[in-house]
């Protein structure tokens, strides 16, 4: 869901990287020197997602691969004498958890900018801005993110006047929680040359008051008018925010991230870190297909490194539901006369999709509204047939509001549904007001998507949501907020079982990135990516998940995060 906001931010934390995985580990019965390079992990349970041995109590790791799974005795025998043994006590070990839709640059920046998430009033949001840390400045600009007018009593968009009172000469740019609207002050408008006579760009809205003057809120492509004059972060800021984001993900229990729309500068940095053995997590990058940088990605083609893969492109067809930018077939139920925005024309979208398919890229498309989803399915089907890319595992990112017939088409045509469980629980207080009681039946409809035959790849869309995967597992199983509301779950027939939710963050994510042969399960010969949790995400009461602990995160056999005291 997040738009191109990576350039807004800087960060200050550091992370030590690890090398990528080595060759496949040898079998049991090796000499002492080989055994000495083996680690045996013992836990209350290990959920392997291997049909042959779904639940065991130990696994052995050698040279970045799973050597053996089974009982402690079986695994120790396979490991040989001299193996290191780690007793994880009552923890549950699961295959490496992957966020199938996140934004590393945005996450890193959000860690040090003005945090407006959860502000209960507009006044509180302004108060947080006035208390901004120095790290929230990018050049002369003051940057923040996370506001949501739906959380405020008036439910109305803010205006530049509240910011002008505090910052008459400093440009201020504050991104909405979904990344699809920008709240700015008059100085920011002045520098971007946005005034009464500025026309709305295609796929964007400049909100205006009764006098025709811009109010200070820009939606979707109108945000680019400000981004064009915003100074980029320094190289030091850029590197630090990426390190901060990777550290945060490892702490959350993520062994991999599908980065949904990576700018070229970030990709080049991660390429360098990957070559130097400094990339601690697996990153499946989607090239940014919205900007002119797409031409460089097309020219260079896919890339495969040790921990970094680029073989997908991210395109954005519409906006977000919260800012009424999602493209609908019929009017918004709470704004008659408005059907949302298309960020690309259908013709341009199909042209770009076909061009990337022709170069061997998987096409991943942001589609929130039901009209956008219809257009995506139409265009991808035609482009796949024209380019011979029918088995390209093309993805619909969010697949959020869909006509029931389009849900069936998505699965039958082999497309992947990349969905984010916490979007449903964040949006449920107001989503039905946007689309009404009929269209909501096809919204956040995970079980309907599964019934269509679609593979679900689960994620968070961080920093729109938190990268904490335990919260995603909870939302998937309950469709409730952390207070347990609504008591029966919001459209509870669409919630996932514990097993289905875990599979969405593991085997579903692996399949969505063409890695099902290497990751997603814990089987001998597969990558040693796994996470130790304080609860069993499948059988534990769902209410235990939000407060649970990530105790250990292991990527390619290397421990990239260990909780204090573990």
C-alpha cells in the first residue's frame, strides 16, 4: 500500500550483517571437524511444515542448511560428536517467517521521523510535530508519518493552517498512515509551487477549500509535486535507515522480506552489502515500476545474489481506501460522486506489465479497489498470454476489495493473493462505510481467495502496519483488535486457522518468491531459516500471540537476533 516515501526519511541505528548461506550440508556420520560446525537446536516443539515429520523436537544445522530433524536423540546422532547444542526450553520453532509485502526504506525512516501513529486527535498530532527530534529533519524539511483522520473525533482531513501556526517558514511534510496522502504546511506548498491555479495531476487530488485554495492535503499522485522538491537523504542517513529497518525486522522474527517497490538507490546499496556478506536477512526485491528508474531495471534484468533477489516489479494502479483513493466501480458509499483514483491509465499499466514480463519479471500490482482489481486481472491475463508468461506467478498486492467473480478469476488464473491480515483489523472500524454492505463481502476475503485456488502470501505492509509478525498471525486467526473486539470477529467466516496463517508467512511467501524448494519448511537440505517463539502460533490461544516473544531468529544458520536472556 505504501507509496514512494522512502526518500522522506533518515535513521541512526546500526546492524552487523552476516554472510549468505553456504552449500548444502553433508549427511550424518561426518568427522569431528564437520560435527564441530554443526548446531543442534532442541525445543518443546519444532513445526517443520514437512508432511512427513510435521512436529519434532530438534533440528540440526550445518553450513546454512538443515541437516536433520527429529527427536533429540535422532538429531544428535546425525550431527555427530562435537556438535554445539542449544536448548530453547519451552519455545516453539517454526520455519523462517517472511513478510510478503513491506518497505524497508520507509520502515527505517519511520523509526526516526515524527511518529503520528495512534494520535487520538489532530491537536495531539500537531503537538508531536512540535516536539520533533533532530533526526526528523531531512535537509530543512521536517518529516513525519502515521496520521489517520479516521482516529480523530471529527474524521476529517487536517489542513495547513494547524501546521502554519507552529512552522511558518520551515517546510513540513507528514505522510498519512497508508502512504497515500500528504499533510503539508504553506511553506511546503510554496516550495512545491502548488497554488489555487495548480491543476490536479492525473491520478492525484489537491484538496481545496471553498475559496479554491489548497488545504494542505495531497492525495496519491499529487504528493509527487512535493516529493519533486524534497531533498534526498544523505548517504549516511540512507545507509543508517536501512540498517535500522533490517535490525527491526530480525527482532520481529522475520527471516525474509519481500520489498514492495524498491528504488534503485536502495537496491544498489543492498547489492553491495550482499556482495560483502553484510545483508542479514533475505530480501526479495520488487523493482519500482512507477518511476523512470524502471527503464534501468528493464535494461539490467533480474538479479540473483546470495541473500538478495530481484526478479519482480511493483506497479501501482490505484490509491488506498482510507484516503478514498482506491478505484471503485461505483461511487464511495460515504462520498457520492467519487470513485477513487487510477495512478496509471489501464493502457499504460498493461504496457508496463507486458514489458517487464517480456524481460522475465514477475509482476506484482498494488490493487485496493474493486475496479483496480478487475483491471489488473484483465490486463495481466492478456499480457501473460501475449508474452508467454502464464506461469509467472504474477501477484495482486492487497487484493483488498474485489467483486466475487473476480476473486474466482484470481485463483483460477493462477495469480497469487498477497494480503496483509492487520489491514483488515485496522480498517474494520470504517471500511464498510466506504464501500457499503454488499461490496464488503468481497473485501479482506481470505477464505474466499483460498477457495478460489489462490495461494495466500501474508505480510504487513510495514511501515503502514508494524512488522511484528505475531500481530499478523493474531489478526489472521481472529479478525479482532488486540482488545478482542469485535467479540465474534469481523466477518469471522473469513479468518484463517493457525495452520493456514503460519503457512501464509512461510510456504505461501516462499512460493510467491519462487523459493518453495529452498525455504518455507524445515526439511533436510533446505535453508536453515527458522524462528523460536515463546508460544505455539498454531495451537496456542490466539490472545497469547500479541504479547508473545521472539526468542531467536536464524537466517542461513546464523543467529541474527537473540532476545535478552535467551
